[in-house]
C-alpha cells in the first residue's frame, strides 16, 4: 500500500464496469475497491479512507445524486467522479451541485479512465487545485476579472458566462483564475473546477495558435485514435496538454466530438475557426500538421 498512487472506490450496478476499472487502474498502481451497492459503499467510506469515489448516476438501490449527498455527509471534501450514460448538460447539472470534479460517459475507454483518475488524484494531492500559474495573473488581469464578476454577480447562472469572459481575457482557465472567480462569486473552488472540467469549450491549459483536439471516445478509440495521439506527440515533441515552443500547436484529448461516423476524428481550432479531419489513417497524421505549417489548414468534415 505504501507505493499506491491512491485509493479508489468504484460504485456501479454493472459488474463489467467494475471489472474494467480494476483491469485498468490496478496495474497502474491504484488501490481499487468495488461494489454494486451504494449502501455498502457508504459503509466502506465510514470505515476506511479513500482518495476518490467513482459512482454511477443510475442505480436501482439508490440514485447517484442521493449517494453523493450521503458521501458528502461522511466526507465533505471527497473527490467524486460521475459515471453516466447520458452526459448532457441537463443530466449533469444536479451532479455539479454535488461538486463532482469530472465525469465519465458510458462506455469509456481505458485511456479516458486513466486521464480522469490521474487528474483527480493530482487535484487531491495538491489540496484542491494544481499550483497556480502566476505568470498570467497580473494586477491588470485581476482587475478585468473583478469587473466581469461584478457585471454578472446578480445574474442567475452567472458562473458559466463569467468563466467564458475570463477565458477570453486570459486565454485559458488555470487554477489561480478559477480560485479568483470562486471567491468573487462566493462559490466553492470545487464547483468552479467541476464546471470548467465538464464543458469542453473551457480549457485549463494554455493553447497554441492551432489547438489540436483528438477524440478518444469509444468509436475513435477502437479505430486507432491512440496511435494518432502518439504520432502527433512525436511530431510536435510535446505531451498531451502541452504547447509547442513556438506556440503554434497545442495538443489535447476530448471525449466526444459528435462525429462518430467519421471516426477517428481530429479537430483543429484556429482563431475560432474549426477544421475537422475524419477517417484518419494514423500513419498519415503528419499531413494534418503539414497543412498548417504550410499555411493551408482545412479539414474534410
């Protein structure tokens, strides 16, 4: 246990989901407990400390919202990730009120599970959020954020428009900006982080001029999306979430781009113009980059 990367409790009424989580997380060094019963999970939380709870939304014994509510009574600051077969804004809204930090759409790929759990553990180990990126947070930026917060403070559902405006000012939403917004709107930082991590038009990482997004949803994953990721990383000499030294390209993964019929899919955002590349042969991934390096761009979507 001394070498464990963290203790994870997975609650889902489908054994296949539990087994999948074990197969992916245990070899990576996580200590994983599973149960199909929310009631049993609550008992486990009372008797043993955990770093992360992953729970299904729809369970016959108790729905995910009520389960999360009771988890908060036992451990108020528990990091929670939601599993849902219906990851729409409506289905997630109440869960955001329970301060989830992320979600997993069913079915999810092993790489997505690892991405979410690794991010959740980083959040846990840092206390609430990763270390602030102080370079972007000047007095001028703080004043602009305060003006945005003041404008929307009394508007119902103010958080999303404030975050949109804040991202327009800074370019992305690093932890220091999330904390400033949370304080200004009198909200928990975990709630702000939950919204930022849920909506894919928000970014917690700086982006290049050409922001490359690789879909790792199930349809793309089974058609070699991870090979595309590897080819892009090698060509750009950056990892996921990073920006090239010349600030021309950034690389990130997304869970679904809504174009499963074109799988595997890559999208490139350039100055608010989105190019879609579908049915990609991983061996020819470099052609996407060549388009932009040569000043062409454009997709086939």
